[in-house]
C-alpha cells in the first residue's frame, strides 16, 4: 500500500511499505530537524495515498 507522511515544515515522504515510510520520515526528522521520532509516531501520522 502506498503511503505518505507530511512534516509540519511541508516535507512529504512517500513509501510503498510501513518500513519505507518510517525510514524516510525518521531520516528527514534527524537530518533536517535534529529530532528523533518513533516508528509509532510516524505511522500514526502517515496516511494511505488515494492514488
């Protein structure tokens, strides 16, 4: 299932699995914001893409 996650800064990560979306979101948060987020936090905010 294709999913997307959007950061409050506007960055959007796309992925075809939970593992991929979590990896991309965590990488963004670490690199651009210096913060760590849990897998659960990412998945709670991620949404299934409608297309």
